[in-house]
């Protein structure tokens, strides 16, 4: 009977992982997230934290293998079948967060009052999700909170960030699992009602609930040059001509800011070392009376950087170098010691990380805070930019690496959360999509679909701000951990179920 019970709980946990994976694009069943969380927490129940850890790790392996499968599209051409091995290996590492969360849920069940143990389990998951999403090797994709970008819970991001939405989903899910286990729905009703009440209050006080009509015209150019062609001989000339032509077509609308995608100008000597091309882009910016933001290669002091070039009528104004490089693609952590491993050369990328957060004035009259591709998925990096005076988030990305998989859709969804978290407009330019302009309430003002060529034009305005923009993600994470520890000390009857 015990063995059957373990198998049943493992199976339910796997179902939960599948439902949670389906909550992300491209399936996009965001409404299923609390149900998936409920199945996950119910399946993790076990008297032994060690068994709970193993079960949690296994369900995490399933969840992350599905959620990260689009990565294989990026590296398959370089490493062949090993691309799938890499995805599974990454999923196995990220699944440790599920395993630890499951173990902590068991500790909560044993050490916290029965009515508070589900909250402890939710806090543990939320804290572990954030922990796996920071740092050089952090992987900030597949955060449950991002699934709610178009759902009512999204408003919580303006106060507690994406992790706050995750906590809300897990609170509902954990109390649902508790209700099923204890055959009483009182605590579930109170928890769900509390989440709904907090969400309502947050919405009423939300600065982005009522936006002033924006008046600054901007544009994001999506040239749709396939990744297979981008670095080929002759592709640079095609990229220059296409993006110049598309930008010139916006002259009649006079956008104050025009954003091109990441490394769209594949100038191998470095755009900063190409005065002729810089002069051409300067003339383009002067004619359009705009600030042109172009992604290209920046080479200086012996380093090769993934840069964004800010060009006005007066010439090159500034260069922002990408600080958070994609591990094993743009850089290889520990390459100096691991040079002997297979495919290290193909996965090293060769880029040098930038060191300085950059916020730059533009013709739009707003200080632009750039984030290059992978960086936009890190809430702490976006917070650095806003804290340094950024009033408009610019996301320049090359999602062409991901083809037509779920990757570009997930990445674009994350951009919506950045807009909500910091109460700013976001201008997103992607090589092959998804490009557009996002309002501080997370709604796309204009949007270009994947694999199309076009210019997303629209209006932006000053930021409306948010509580999260003021304090950032670290206090939220610390408070989450502190709440879990405090609950361990609360007196009361301990329970045996989540």
C-alpha cells in the first residue's frame, strides 16, 4: 500500500509538472498554473524530506526538460545530438530547486502549524525559484510568475516582482493540496480569498491602472534576417541596406528613438572602429532627427563586446556593453580550466562581459536603460538600470537563435513583466520577432509577430513608477526567506499534511 501511495504521488507530481509547463507559451494555458501547482505540492507530500527531495527533483526534471527544450534549436547545428543531452543536463541541475523546495515543504509540514504549513511550502518554492534565477549561471526562464503576464495576478509584479506572482500561485496551489489531503476547505478558502483581496487592493493602488496618453513616438525595427544568413559573406551589406531603408521609411512619422536588434550589424572589426559606417549611421540619425540604437560588435582594449551603439546627429554618443553573457554560448565560465572538454571552442562565444550599467539620454527626452537579450530576463539587472535613472527600458535581442520554438514567445512575455515591475514603457526590437512597444501595465501597444519584416511604431511616455522599482528584488527575496524561518517558530499544532 505504501509503495502504491508513493507511486500515486509521484504520478500526480509529474502531472503537475506537465500542467505547469503548459502554462507557458506556446501552449499558453496560464489559467492552469494554480492547478499545476496544487498537483505538484500534493505529489510532493512525504514523511521523509529525503524522499520528498527525490520526488521533487524528478518532477523538476520533467518540468525543466519541457520548458528548456527550445534551447536545443540554438545549439543543435554546433553540437548535434549533444544539444539534447545539454538540455537534459541543464534540466537536471535546475531540478535541484524543485527537490529542495519539496524537502522544505516537508519540513514545513512537520515543524509549522498545520494551517500555515502550505504557506511555508509556497514561500520555499518562491525563494528557490528566485535563487536559481540570479548570478552568472542563473537561468531566469520558466518562472511561474511570468505565465500571468496577461492575467489579473500580473498587478502583483508592481509590488513584489515576478516572484510575488509565483508566491500567489503557489499559495493557492499549496492550500488546494492541503484541502484535498485534510478533507477541509476552510484554509483554502481563506488563502484564496486573501490572495484575491491583496490583488484587488494592489490593482486599486496600481499607478499603471490609469495611464496618461503617451506623446513620444518611437520605433522598433524588425528586419527578419534569418540566423543562418546573418553571419554569411555579404550579409552585413544586406543588413545595413535593409535596416537603413526601413528606418528611412519612418521619417514621415519622426520617431524620436529608433531601436535595432542585438548585433544586427555584424561588423567584425567593431562598429566603433569603422568610421565610414558610423558616419553613415550618423547621417541616418540626423536626417530622421532621432536617436538610433543599433546592436553591433564593440572592440576595445583587447576585448570583444556585444554592444548597443547610441547614435545622434552629432555622432556616436555612447556604447552599452552587455554585462550578463549567456553561459556556454557567449562565454564559457571556467574556460581557462575546462579547455580540454569537447565543444568548448564552439560554446565559448568569445565575448567579454561589460562592467558598467548604462543609462543614456535620447532625443525622446527620456533616459534610456538598455538590456541586451538574455539580460532582460534578469529582474536584478533591470532594477540596476532603473535605479541608475532609467526612464525607458530598451530591449534589443536576437531571438532568431530560437527559431519558431516557444523561446521567442517566453522571452517576449518576460518583457511584459519588466514593464509591470518597473512601471516603465518598454521598446523591444528583435531580429526576427517578437518586437513592439509595451506599456507600464504590461499591455502591448503595438506588436510584430514572429518571422515578419516590419517596423513597430507607437507612443511612449515617462515612467509611472512602482513600489518594486523603488526597492528592487533583493528585499522581496530576503523577506520571503525570513517569513519561512519565522513560521518555523510559530507555536501551534503541527500537521502531517501539506
